[in-house]
C-alpha cells in the first residue's frame, strides 16, 4: 500500500438541522501539512445560509482569528472570478469546497457556517483533508478516522 501524506478532520459532524444559528465546528490544526481542502455538503434546507467562510489564528481556541481572504462566500469572487453566492434555499444536496495553500498561514483554521432563519433550517456536514504532510500517517487515529479499511493489492 502506497502511504499517502494526508489526514481527514471531521469539522462539522452529521447532527440535527440548524435554524438561525451557527453550526458547531472543530478547529483544524494544520501543523506539518502544506495544503488544505474543506468540503461543506448541504442536505435539506428551507432557507439560505447567512455566513460561510474560513478564519485563521495562532490560537487553538481561535482567539484573534481573522478571515482567510478568498474564502468569504458572498464577498470574495469564486475560482472563475465571478461573484460567489451563499447557499440558498434551493442549494439542497450541493457541496462547496475551499482550497487553501498553507504556506504563510497561521497554524489553526476553522470553518464558520450559520444557517438562516427559516421554518426548519439547514442540514450540513463538513470535513477537511490536510495534504502533503511531513510524515505519512498510518493508523486510523492518525488519519482522523474511526476505522481504516484497506483493499489488498492485486498482482
């Protein structure tokens, strides 16, 4: 098995629908990695999100956090240069992705996501993949998963 130098972080685990509130998120410790991808998958939603962005800090508690320019959905342009738009009431079953080169970044990053005020709210889950690590994690825990399954090599 070719070892890969990546780790997955569950940022917002599957939970109850959020209405007019911020989603609970886990801070991402980027120490030892060069590149970060954050994925946000939306399920049922009857109202748009009011905030979706990434912030960075030198503190694991995100004290003094600042916005990562290029990740502020609805403010910064998307990858084509067009205006980005926040997820709307019709964004059911879509995904948003953030790509962040960690060179020169602060150590800790966190996703900020707020569901709008609707009749029921928004369902979302988010995870991050850290790439190009200093070493190749080999155990399930080191890779950020509960169990690691490997298919045998077929020769």
